C-alpha cells in the first residue's frame, strides 16, 4: 500500500503543482476534473498555474474530487529551515 502523501503548501503555485500532480497520477485531463466539479477547464488551468483569485469552495471541490484532504496546522517555530518561513 502506498504511503499517504503529506506536503506543506504555502503558496498558490505549490497547491497548483500538487493538484496537477495528483490529477496526472489519476490519468485525468483538466477537462475531466473540471466537469466533475461543474467548472470550465480554464479554472483548473488557473489553479494549477497558481493564479490568484480562485474561490475557496472551488479549491475544496477539486481537493475532494481528487480524494485529498486539506489540513491546517501551526507552523513550526524556531526552525532555521527557509521552507518553514515561506
């Protein structure tokens, strides 16, 4: 069984890349994913490109259709890793 994917996302471009990766892993086109959430293909393209302005309910629909969960956790404090800052 595959390990669950866990990734920290702090930028729209990171979320877009994660969504694109999962969509491709499932052999889905942008059009297929868009149809499942009742949106246009250009909406999925905008999300995957990290464009600002996507509605939260649209993002949550995409995440749900891809069988992913969104988890919000506190940032680690006292770390010197630049990834923990941005």
